[in-house]
């Protein structure tokens, strides 16, 4: 097992990474300060792991809330289901919520924790690769709105992140690829050495080589933890973590949540950002080709869905969280391993990318 901290002063917390961690109850118990806990999972993950987690909490007042699975259910109605479950069973503000599942479960549980009785503790136990390397770390929580993804939420840090790499053994191939998109993102935005390692090892990751996965998860989490420690509330460098997301969120919203997985949309969005960067003269063509080749090797989409017009993409991107005073900002690339947030781009370059020219 490897453990390191997200350094946020009095709100610092550990990230534990290793195989079989769900069978190490002390990791969970050390992060629960009170006498009650509620495990929140979904219909896919709960049958696999919920009883194991519950068995570690026999001396506590424990509840379970099992949600429907999928991005389509990451909304206020599902959030209210959590509130109702907590209130009906009289869980108070000393309760710790335990998010057991992928990114949807983690995000919605975190937002419930941030807002229930004005804030309770929570723990992240991510069971998908995407959640392990991205959404479980950093304290971004929230739900979707029909007009925009993750538009309702709060920053609320967990007490601990417990990443059991053995849970990836039950992960479908498509979900694995979606997680690889977020791993590739870290290389593109600020870690050129890691990007080169990914080019050499993407086959091992696709084949679920345990050593390669453990290394990629650790490196991704360390890269993100460093950025979060510098800029917890996304007022500066943390916005770089949105590379590909402005395009990707528009795809997810425009198609209807759940049609494309988040990582699939981000992969396409990253290549769109790379192509736009090339049109601006910021990124050379070989770097764009390297990016596309790696995404294809990870079995990820690289072209936006044909049913989404350029006009519709523009409309959806105008609702992005990085729009400030009516001005769209994008995360673009100056090179592999060098990203920047900017509003200083020629509209014609964005038009060309959206129109697939």
C-alpha cells in the first residue's frame, strides 16, 4: 500500500492506493470520527462490495442507500433521495457518508455531505478507474442540470480516499478506457515525461497489468493533489484540470447524460483542444498526431458525434463554468506537458474545430 496526503492544512487527508484495501478496515475506521455512517452506492457496485464495507462497521449505527446506476441519475431528484434516506433514519451531523462507487456516486455523495445539515464528513471509495484518478480527489462535488453538467455543487473535501485497485478487475473495458482518458489528461496538461511513459505502456494498461495501473493511478493522483493543494477552489492553476472538459461537457449535455461516458467525451474534447491549439500556432502537428494516436490506442473516440452541430456545441459551451463575464475561456496547449487557460484566441479557430474543418 502507498499513502500520501492532499496538503490542505487542517483539512489535509490521505490517499491510500493498493490492492485489497477494502479488506483493511482500519483505513476506513480511522477516517470516521463519529458513531454513525451511511454507505451510499449504486445498483451495480453494491452487490459486489457493500457487505464487505458494512462488515467493518458492526459497532456503529450504519445505514445504506443504493442509487440507480448511471450519469442520467446524477441530478437533484437523486440527491433528494439521499436527503430523504438520511432524515427518515434520523442521521445527524456527526454522521459520515461513505461513497462506494464511480464518479457519479462520489460526486453526488460529496454534495449531499456538503449540504446535509450544512455539512457532514464523507469518505471516497472509488471503484472505477476514472473516479480513482480524478473525481475522488480534490473535493469537487455536485450534480448535473439539463442545461449544463456539474453546474450545481460545492467544494467539500473528503476525510480519506481509499483506492483498491482490485476493484478494477470487475470494470468493463469501456469504463477502463474512460478512465485512461483522465490519465492521459495529466500527461498532456503538465507532465510530458508521464505522457511519454503512457505512449510506451498504454497496451499494459489496457491489458490491466497491475503494476502499470498502480503506477498510473499513483502518478495521476500525485499530479492532481499537487494542483489542488495550490488552488483548492479553482481560482487559478486548478482550471488546467479542465483540459478537454469544455468541449466534452457540451458533448455529454447535448447527447443526453449517459450516452457517452465522461472519459469518452473528455478524450474527444482534448483532441479538439489540441487541434485548436495547432490552428493558433501554439502546438505543432506531430504533437497533435501523438495525442490522437495515444487516445486511439486507449480505445477512445476522437471525433465529436455527428448529430451535434457546431451551433449546438457553441450554445452548450456558452454555459460552461469557465465562462466569466460572458467570455469563454478554454484550456489549450503550448506543447505536450504545457497547458494554459485563455480567452485570447481567434474565434475563427474555434469555429473551424467545431465545424470539423
